[in-house]
C-alpha cells in the first residue's frame, strides 16, 4: 500500500508540474547575486563589486517558444556560451568567470608595480534583467548593465528585446514598419527628442537639434526599442547619438504618431485597438 501511495504522489507531482506550465504568458523566476571579490589579500588594492538581479523565463505552454526566448535572453545577459547552463548554476558560473578574468587582468599589473600604494584596481559589474510587457502576444525584456573597469567613468547601457510569443522570434523593425518608411521614422525620432525636452519641465527645452551636442546624423532606428500598451520606445546608449555626458536618450513614439508607417499586420496592432477602446470608455464616463 505504501508503494502505491508513493507512486500516486509521484504521479500527482508530475501532473502538477506539467499542468503548471499551461499558461499563455511567460512565467519567470528571479535570481540574484551580490559579492565583493578582492584582488589580493591586501584589501586596499581593490575589489570587483558584483550586483546581479535578473528574471529568467521558466514556464510557457509552448516549450520551443520558451527555449527560444530564454536562449536569447541568456545569450545577451551573459554570452552564448552560457545558454547550456541551468538556471541554478548560471549566475555562479558567470560570476566565477568574471572574477577569474578580473584577477588575471589586474594581478600581474599590481605585482609589477614598484610602488603598490599608487593605485587600486576597483571594478564594478552591475546587471539587471527585467520583464516589461508580458501578455499572450508579446514578451518584452530589458537588460540594464553598468560596467566600470577603471578610468574616468564606467559605462551604463540598456538594451531591450521584444518577442513574438506565437513564434518565439524577436520582433524587428521590418516586422513593424512598412518598407521605405525609414526616413519618416528618422524624422519622427528627431521631432520627438525636441518635443520631449519641451514636455519635461526639469530640463532646458531644445529649440533645434542642430544647436545641441547631439550627433544629428546618427539619430536613426537602431533596433533597440521596447513595446508598451501606448507606444514604441527607442533607446540610444551613451556615445550612440551624442557624447557621454548626454547619457541614455529614450524616445517615446505614441502609436497615433506611427499609424502611417506601421504595417497593417504588425504584431502591435491589437495594442492600438485596445488603446482606442480604453480611450473611448474613459470619454464616456
């Protein structure tokens, strides 16, 4: 009887685990790791500070789509070579690797210095991976990374990935926009940078991009965008469209400004219809 009971419990667990992934949106788990790794026994000689907080996709009712989404995210978080590692070992493998690289790069330099009091080798690697839009059609994911390896300043970058949950593939600009509309999109991006500066009361309004330090000719679709219920938002990282001090530039493109260049079958069209319904309902109240 005891054996039968154990068998029944085991079967119930298997059934529960199988049924628990029968959902239409991506389920994630959070993984984090914080550590300060010293270069040598002399802690004054510097350390590598590591802070990682990420969400990882673990459940979806289409396994091939789930694998595609997870593999793309892991490859962009850590590198293609880390895809093969399970979620429980992923962070420890990555952190051990960057610690080894930190020590191999800096310890020989420290040992060769005549006056070891002159310099400390303080590095930082801060990584945040997070979910954004997550419904039955689209899953959007962001990666915010800050790396400091010495010098005048570190570098903060944000990159976004939008997945079509029907296929598991990344949503690209060619999936969204009509052919030969890139010039219109470029013009809209430039206009919105100016408009946003006027809308934001905390910064000085821009009258003309040509009178700023933006590299105007560099402002163009870069594939780095995230999708929301109301807009498609482009993000330009430092040095991409201007000098470092300008930081990260985000450009919000509301759907009503994109209607003439979006494809009739673009994956975001259901969001536009949803927004129109919500606006109509609000106006009736």
